[in-house]
C-alpha cells in the first residue's frame, strides 16, 4: 500500500515522502493515527504544492540567515565583569549575557542560538559561534574586560 507521510517517522521517512507499507500497518495504524494519508493523485498533488511552498520559505529563511551572519561576522562584544586578584571572574559569562549584549547592538537572538564551548571564567578574548537557520553559522568575538568601579 502506498502512503504519504504527514509526520517524520524514524525508519520509514520524512513528511511528504511516498512510502510503500504493508496494508494492515497502513490501514490499522498509520492512517487512523494521522501519521499518513493514502497516496491518491489529489493527495500527491497537494503535498507537492506544500513541498514547493516549504522549500521557497526555507530558501528565504536561509538568505535572511546568511545576511544576518554577514552582519554578525564583524561584531565584537565587550563584556565588563567583576574579577578577583588572579583575573578569574566572579561567576562566568553566560549565553544570556551575550544575547543581551547582542540585543544592545541591534541583534535580536535567542540565547540558545549561542554556542559556548565552555563557560567563560577568565578575562580575555573569545570566539562564540552563533547558530542561525539551516546550518548557517557566524562567529562573534567576545572580549571580557575588568569592570571599572
């Protein structure tokens, strides 16, 4: 029996894929659970249109992400932090602080988009990767400096 998947199913396929399954599996499980539709010409045409729309949307989002990545590449964030005598920070620089600093420069990014390989606990210059849409990444320079009273 040929079906069109309406959701990603491990071991079977992704949304919109045309798959061949046993009749009982399709009729008794996949179709009633809403995980697949019968592969009629109308359903196939509808899914092809949706796939084309989804692909155009993804291309637009990727172009936007590439433009944002180009703007982010030249950015240097200066983060003032309190330090002890050995130049170790009281606490650490968090991704939330970095997202806030980026917001101050006009970049509205979620803190979960920032990849900190390890917590920043000393003064210095670091490179933080920003994960944007679909594998697009940008590097942002972060300078941690002592806070002046």
